[in-house]
C-alpha cells in the first residue's frame, strides 16, 4: 500500500498522541500536588490535620482522561482491524488469482502434450499411407503392362474371329474366345478399382498433410503464448537478417551514365509500380525486363509461366537470348540473366502454385556461370516453405533438346522431357517442361509436365511458376 499523506492520516493517531501526553503529565501533577500538601502539612502553623487523599476534582480529571484514553484506544483498535481485514482480503484475491493462473498453465501444457502426441501419430500414419501408395502404384504399373499384353492377345483373337467368320467356328473355340474376353473385362474392372483406391489414398494424404500443418501452427501459437507469459520484462528483438558476402556493390547502384543495372536500383530511385522497364547492367547492352515490386523492394523476373500459352520446348539459341512476352509468359534469357548476376551476389527466388491454388516458395544463394561454362548453376538453399528439389553445391549445366550437356547420361533429358533446364538426373524437377493439366491423359505426358519433385517428398504438378532475382542485401524477403 502507498503511505498516507500527512493531511490524510487517521484522526485516531492524533488522539493517541494527546492521550499519551495526558497520561504522562497527570501523574506528575498529582505527585506535585501531593508533595505540596505534605509540605504544607509539615510547615503549617495550624495544628489541624490535612487529608492525605487527593482532591475530588483531581480524581474526576484523571477519570475523564482515562475514559478518553479508552475511547481513543477503542477507535484505534477498530481502525486497525479494518486495515487488517483489507489486507487479508487482498491476500485472498492474490492467492485465488495465482491458483487460477497455475490451473490455466497446467491446462495449456496438457493441451500442448496432446497436440504433440497427435502430430506424431499423424506423421506415422502419413508415412504408412505413402508406403502403401507407392506399393499400389507399382502394382498398377504391372497391371497396366498385363493389360497391354492382354489387349494385344485380344486383337490377335479378333483377327482370328474375323477370319473364321466365313467358316463356322467350333464350340471349343467359341468358349475359348468368350473366356478370354471375360478375363480381359475382369482385369479392366480390377485396374479401375485400383485407380479409384489410389485416388482415395492421395486425397487422404492431402488431408493428413493439412492436419499436420494445422497442428504445427497450433503448437507454434502455444509456444509463442507461453513465451509471452514468461517474458513480460524482456524486450522484443528483430529477427536476425540473413547476410551474404557481397563481391561488388554495383548491383544496387547506378552507373555513371545514369542507367539502372537491375530492378532493385529502379526501386531505390523511386519506381514503385510493377511492369516492364529498361535496364543496363555493367558491361552489357540495355534490354527490357519485368520488375515485380514486393517485400519493400523490386525483383527482376527471369521466368514466368501462368497458363501454358507459350511453348517452352525451345532451342539453345532461344534459351540463350530469351523468348516470350514480358507481360505474359516468358524466359528472359541466359545471357541477360548472367549479365545481371555477374555484377554481384544475388538471391534466386522460385515461387510455385499448384492446381489447388496453394502457393509455396524457396530462396537460394546461387552462382551462374557464363557462356564458356554453358551457364553452369550452383545452388545453396536459404529458406522456403517447400522442400528442396534441386541438387545443392553441384555444378548443373544447362541443356536443351538440340544441345544436351548432361554427359553422364546417355538419355537426352531435354528431348524426352520437353524444355531446357539445369538437368542432373532425368525425371527430376523441370520448371520449363510441358504445361500439363492434372487430368491429362497418360502418365508419360504428366511426367513431361511442369512439376516440383523433392527426392524425399511429394510430386507437385504446378499451375504457375515464377523465378526472380534480387541482390543479397535484402534483409527480409519471406
């Protein structure tokens, strides 16, 4: 409690001071009166005897003082009791609040443990379902091969039936043909059932994945809530920015002739609208690029795919010089991209969107070689919301159908998977492949499509992709 102001003190304290002073002075006065009486009694010339008892008035004064003292003590006791009751009431409220807070903390910890256990169970179920799905896919492949073989046999039998149409077939041959047709129909029905099961398994996998993501979000929320409750006096700190060594600062500054070397420099000069602009990197001719304003800066877009209106199965020269419309689908060109990145250190950002309109991204620190290295690419993942699907710390050479640089493989990846890319192994991620819808006919056609496939993870068939560049001095781009 705050101390009372001198003008706000209880009147009982002043009364106590007066009463105590009275009790101290009254005995002295009585003693002095008694001594005076005794002295006068001894020295008086009159022989009559004085009374040794105190005067009645003195007794009354003393009694009145004691009465006032009693009343003052009574008031003081009552006020003290009231103050003590207030203190006890506040202590009770504090104890009750502390007990309720303890119960809430225990409940939060129990819910967190239950969520962790549920997440673990869902992850185990997810792995089991994935394994089952892989086994079923393998069985379906075998059944499809069997179906193809049976169809070839049926076609042969149909030819025989056509030839025997002139000649009356025997009863045994008729039964054999009927049994084979029934067997083929049975196999077709079995394959259709397996395909439906696989589709159900994929739906269940997506549902499990979404549940795990929701549980992880809840866990993160609980952990942040507990951190806030236990750190009221701690200051909030900014997240640590990712820093990269910069070889050359010219990637974010103007040249002497006033031309912007990239989109970030345009943004720093005051440009705030996304669109097509002309830049002139150091040591290069000027050319147009598409600048996308986001995260408080501007990014230079080097690839954009949205609807499949542009065929990306192009030649080496096309991929070197660039093709497409900068306002729609396009590939900026390896030579132009290299002229930008050779100015300094850049971040490579890949943005992906699947056919359910889910959006993911991944950021890389990277190095791009020049034409003498066939535009070799080296990657190192920084951050992202999707697993990595490209080899890290590996020199990847760019290849097209008419110029395959993958000397480790006899199989021509660009020719068979339709699009120039930094290939290391076939059937890996290819963001320049054929634009394929989810319901496309044929597994091989889908495999030639636009997809993102981590080595350990799901196969993401993509609806749109975007690849962008930004100097590494950007503090936060998530």
